[in-house]
C-alpha cells in the first residue's frame, strides 16, 4: 500500500477498463491497491555506487578462493580476510577487521570455507518471469491473477510505456519452485513457461491463446530461503516457507546474512552492519570507526534526488539523467536507439561502460540495460553494434569485441535451449 492511499473495491466494469482482455464472465469485482516498483539490477548498482561515494572500494567480477585466519591455538582461528581471484586470473588477499558473507544462494559455499563439512542454511527456490507483447494482454496497471490448481498468484505487469496509454511489453511471474540444479545457472524451462501461460490464458479471453511462440523474453533467479535449525524448511513447498532473514556469526567471527527479500533489504543491512560492529568492538578494533549503529535508514541512494518516474532517463538514472542528456547534446548519434523496438539510447550503453562498472557485453545488455529480459531477439541483433560502441570506453580490440559478441550469442542460445527443455 502506498503512503496515504488505501485499497478500494472496483466494480467489474471498472476492473475491465484496466485489463479489457480479462474474462468478463468470471469477473464479479476486483480490488485496487497501491504498491512500489523497482528495477532490481539498477537498485543493486545504486547501492554499490552509494557505498563507493561514501568511501567503499568495489571490485567487480572477483571470486573468493579462500578465507584468511589468524594463527591460533584454537582450530577455529578468527577470520581476518579473504583470498580473491579477478576475472583475468590475478590473485590477491584482502584483510579486514570483520568479514561479511552476503552472497545470497552462494552463502553456504562461503560458510563451508569457514566451518567445513556440509553446512546447510539455505534452500534455493527458483522464480521466473516471461515477457509477451503487450497487445496480447492490454493491461494499463499491474494485475494479480490466480494460478489454476495451485494456491499461488502471478503478477501481470505492463512495461515500457509508449506515451499514449499503451505499452510495449507485459511480463508475467513469478513462480516459486524448489531448485536442485546449479546455482550458477538457473534457467526458465518449458514447464516454467507453460505454468505462467496456463494462468494467463485462464485469465484472459483474446482471439487466440497466448503460446510459447509469443514469449519474447525470459529470466530466472533464485531466492535463498532460510533453513530452520530443526530442518523444518527442508520439506514442503518453497512457496509456503518464510521469507524472513537470519544473521549468523560463526565461531571464527564471519557474519553471514541470509534469507530475506528485496523489500526488507534495509532492515537486513541494519541487522548485518550492527552485528559486524559488535564483532569489531569485540575484537578491539572499534577505535577505527566512530559508528555505533547502522545508519541506512536515513541514507539516500546514488541519483535519488529526482522523482519523475514517467521520464525514461530519469526513471533509470535519477538525477544523473542530466549527464546522459549532455552526452547526446555533444554527439547526436548517441541519441539513437540502442536496440530496435526498445527505448534505450546508445548514450546509455556508453554511460554504463564509463560509469557503471561494466566488464562484459552481457553486463550492458542484460543488467545495465534490460534488453535481454524483454526482447531477446532484438537484443541479440544489437549485440555487435553495442560491443563496438563501448569498445573504446573499455579498451577492447577486435578480438575482444568478437569474443564478447560470441559469448552473448551463446547466452541467448542457452536461454532458448533451456526454454525448450
């Protein structure tokens, strides 16, 4: 519920005005309520940029290969840092007064580096979305639809407004299923797509059914659900499990945050940072910091001073949209579309390469710009032109350009194959 706005009941006729394709014969009334929206990738990036602006050092595409422990008579010496390997293979150590494990579904792998054995604190649950052309659904607000034969609901969300009351795409999701595969590669499968399409077709009454051939984009992710101490979360449907979070401190002092969800990330941060500060004080390194408690509640994020969500650039870059406009003013070619049919500008790719920690072409087309999620075919077609556009910013030669395009093409092909499995 949005602040100051209460939910209300709608007559069937009013509800149909918001989604005229709904089955009128099965609709008696509806409820309208207010909620928030977010681009999770841009929110994550804004958090990283906010931390950097306050003195943090962010290193992208690095993996932890081991934990550093101080010498101790005790077999569980205190953790004092981590060994790290970069994307290019360089290795180095990072030392710290306290190490925080905030790695989501990879959290247990980090804990096993610390405590050994088969530490299980997380049960991964997969959620997917599919994207279809908006004209097949025609909703002007997000709609919640039931899933036939299940106790769940799906969101049907219009996306990318054309400025005339219509949109380019609608995406549908999310699912909530137990996941046993590689946590490095969750994919949207044929069963996942069919699950969403069954619910969507049951809710709408178009001239024809919406089919797999209408799906232009897919994406999948994993939720790190907390396993309770008595093992209760190991059984049952993931959809029925709690989304609470948990902070764990190991005997060697590593702080692990797991569970939770996007809408509680600040509370999760508060609990984690407060616990880390306790560890710093416990090990007599507190004089290095004046902080007594986490201050996230009062902090604004990078670019947060502008609120014009109806403007494409402002909705994505906030107060930094002026930088994009200045780039276009200096080079009109940067004002051209980056991907056919999508609202992203060439300037956005250059800005991402220049200011947003880009390492790969996939970074730009999948995360800084969400092209792969909404129109895989059009985004794949724009891959080479995008790689050449950002090559100068990133120092790529012809071989690296070709390599990046080939890798992105493989990502697209892998998604298509997974959706048919």
